[in-house]
């Protein structure tokens, strides 16, 4: 069975990523892209669906031993795991070099003390564990082939096949270094070049060290911020600049339930807020690449703006269920693709416009088409802002007039007015100022409950929604407005877990069952960071700091966060690692640092 979600480490090459468990098992890897079929899908099934375990040898009827220690090498994505055994200590270094050719996953075993018996067990299964490849030798190299894919396995160790698995048994002593590499190549092409593990390790370490040097944040939360930035960089698809929400699919929001979605795509919302964090920490090149991706993806069709696209800008992300996979801890169905791609979510217009505005304000080189796109988005909103939509959380229930969607429509208009006022675009200024006022008035009249002094999830609803926490952060109302303070306090009362973390909204236990799905979910980590932000904005900075540091304690030992926290089982849930959790971590760290609200 797969490990707990927080038991996994992320390694990647900015085109795809692998998850490595504490026992040295790679349980998830899609090749050659984030959204390709997995060759190791044990995370969503069993060992029959593909894995690669590398660690100290153990009895066949025993559980694989877990590493006594693991960490990333400095500020990098190079994972180092160490096992202490009765016979000695061994270290395994796992990484994926930023590629200029075939994608590679390299694992280097190093003897630290004693003589430690080791085993590599490699079971490749293509098409999410469904296809057993033809494994054979080619000029001394092991290759697995199925349809369009081939994976090449290189090592100096002797290998043998048993039970459709490739094994290597060996012993390491102090100073020994033994490398294992898998490389992907289209099956009709020539074999990939022989790997050079040690040179690749040095180049990978150099890459990350140089990248981190560009970070402009040097505050008290630097360790957490740097790890989050590295994670966001790892979720960026380098060839296009697209940013995936997470490198996984179908890790459940409700363990054993049906809330399982494919996050290996570029949500405009997630990517826009990621862009914001990158810009504010010194990473303009990533911001520029994302803006270029956006302009290509939307092209000349902003009226049909999708909420998400493929990492190269693909529009069709048809959803399907993989019924041969039982799911993570029997959380079925396992889904690939995402049917929410064609939902109407009006808030996206605001997030995209805010990202373009921030790029403009921070000196990102002017792009005339970006300004033109912004104007086209507002012309669309002129006609559609007052329609119901599916909202930020992609509910699969009926459309509603979600307050957050209206607020973000206001943001889109407001930021475009500022663009025109700066002289960098032309548009009907007075007309759009009236539109901005109309949206603001509509929200304050229809989305606010005077009796309870709180904004509500949607017009006419009594339910709350944590997305309302963004009202002061987006500048819709000032933090000291009584309606803002009332909303923050209402969310604390009604959407807070006993630990003080924040739920997105009432799920099936609520009277309205807004999302149309059975089951519940955990506390949404992004919303919990938003609460910390809001508390700081209204002057409750000590409370904000305590909540923020409690949230930091939820990270796994490597500083990684999934989408949600299950307060009952005290564990991370949802796709992992999640950009939408690491971005607000960075934002809150910046705000608390600016306010001086941090511990000694």
C-alpha cells in the first residue's frame, strides 16, 4: 500500500515529477510530461501498477525499512535519504536533472559505514499500470517498450528478471557509489545517450543554487519561502511556462471518497497567483514566460476563456475514469482529465487581470497584446458579470451568483481602469468607472447579510465561504470596514476547525450542499493562510503569526504541503504538492515580515 501523502518527497526536472516515499519507493512518475501516462502508478493502486524501490535489502515477508533521515541537499530538489541498519549506514540520492534531452530519474547509492546489502526492484507498467512492457536487453542496456514509449534502465550492477520485475542485489561499503538511471525516449527513436550520473548531479546542484540566488526575500521565514518557491518552480513546465496545480491526480480530499480530481493542468487562477508570488520574490523570467503562455493559450478567443488549459495550452481535457486502479487508500474513482475545464468561473477574469496588472506594476516588459487582452476581457465582463457561475471552487451543483466571483469581476474592471489611467491603454474610462461602481453596489446590496454583519457565499444564501477572505486583500473594501471585520469573525466562528484551520465552505453537512458531491473534505490550507493574512490586515498580528506558524507545522519533514489538512485523522489530503497551498504561504510570510509580526 502507498504511504501517507506526507511521506512523499518531490523530485522533478520542470517537465515532469516523481514522488519518492520514505522507504525509497518511487510510486508516481509520468513520462515525458506531467500529464503523460504514469509508468509508476502504485500511488493510486498496488505494486502491480508500477514502482521502483531502492533501499536496504529486507525479508520478503517484511515491510521495507524507512529512511532514518531525509532532506533536500541545501536549497535544491536533490533528495538525500539515509538508512541506519544493523550492518551499517547507506545514503540514496535521488534527482531529475533539468533536461536538454531525454528525461532521466537518477538514483545514486553511497556507502556511509559498514557493509549494507541493498536491492533495487524496478517494475515498470505503462498506461497507468495497465500495460506490461516488453523488457529486454539491447546492446547491454535494459529497455522496456510498449507502444510509443520506451524506458531505458542503466546501471553497472548485475540485473535479473523475476515476476515481471527487474532486480539488482548488491552490497555497498564506505566510499562506494553505485548509480541507477531510467531514461524515457519515444520507442521509434534511437536509444538515449548513456547517462552520466555524477556530472548530472553536479549540474543539477548548480542549477538550483543559481536559481535560488535570485530570490529577493531575506526575512525570518526564508527557509519556508525558499522551499515553496522551489516547489513552484518544479511545477512549472519549462518548455511553455505553464504551471501545473499539482503533479498528481486523484489524491483524495476525502480519503475513501469520490472527491478525486486531476490537477496536472494549468488553472488560470492557480497560475496567476503563482505568478504574483514569483514576481514579488524576484522571479521575473518565470512571470514573463507565464504571460507568454497565457497569450498563446487564450489567443484571439478571450470570449471563450477557459478556467484551465493543458500545459502547452491544450483546450480539450476530457475527463475519464481509470477503473483498473483502486485509488489511493481505495478512494475511487481515479480520474484523468478534468471536466471542469469548460465551466463558467467569472473570478478567473479577475485573477488573470490582477496578474497582468502586477506584472505591469513591477516593471515586466510591456506587451501590447497583453494590454489588448485585458481590454477584451473587460468587454466580455460588461455583458456577463451579472450571470451565475460555478465559482472559484468549481462546484458541480447548480450555478449561483457567487459573491467572490462578483468581487473578482470588480477587480478585473478596477485594474483595467488603472491601466488606462496610467496611459498604457485606451478604453471607455467613464463607462468602466460606472461599471466598477455598479458591481460594487450589487455585491454590497445582494451579497451582504446585515443581520449577521457578514458577506455570504452567494446572493440569497445564508452560507459562508472562505473566498470572502479575499475581499480586503483585493482592495474591494478596506480592512477596517465593519463588514470586512464581521465577515472574518463569522468565518472564524462557522468555518473553523477545532485547530483553528479554515474550511472552504459547508459541504454535504450544510443545508444547501452547494458542490453537489457526497462526503466532506479537510481544512483548505490556502483559506487558512488567507485567514492569517486578514488577521494581520485588521491589526490582530499576534493571532495571525500564531496561525501562520501552526500552518507551517503541518508541512511534512521536507517542507511540502498538499491541498488540505484532515483535522480528524491529522494528515494531509488532496493532490500533492499543491501550488495553491505554497503560494499563500509565501504571500503570508511576506505580509507578516513587512508588519514585523514574527517571533524572535
